[in-house]
């Protein structure tokens, strides 16, 4: 009787130990999977940060180029207007000189 009881207890304990081993194995597999997912998420986040940094650099470069183009356009407009102004001033000077010489001729007549 004592042996039978010992065998039942031993069998029961072996079953509990086996169940604990299975639970532990599943828990460890789940923990490993979770760690893998966290690592992948971390790598993905690092990748997104690199992409964001590159995008920011590209946008800064495009903005700088746009500013340079705008400055060149504004500068070329100023140059054009200065050239036009000089041309108008030269024409005004010629007309003034023609007017003066015409007035002189009229006075002499």
C-alpha cells in the first residue's frame, strides 16, 4: 500500500514537473518572440529616423536652392531695371540736349 501511494505521488509529481517544463518552454519561446519583435521594432524605428534625417537634409537643400534661385531672379530683375533706368536717363539727356539746342535756334531766329 505504501509503495502504491509512493508511486501515485511520484507519478503525480512527474506530471506536474512535465507540465511546468512545458509551461516554462512556452513562456521562454514567447519571451524570445517578444524580444525579436522588440528588436525588429527598434531597427524599424532607427530606419525611420534615418529616412526622416535624409528627408530633412533633402528639404533643407531644396530650400537653399530655391532661395538661391529667388535671389538670382530678384538680382537679375534689379540689374534689368537699372539698365532700363540708365537707358531712360540717357534718352532724357539726349532729349534735353535736343530741346536746349532747339530753344537756342528758336531764340536766334
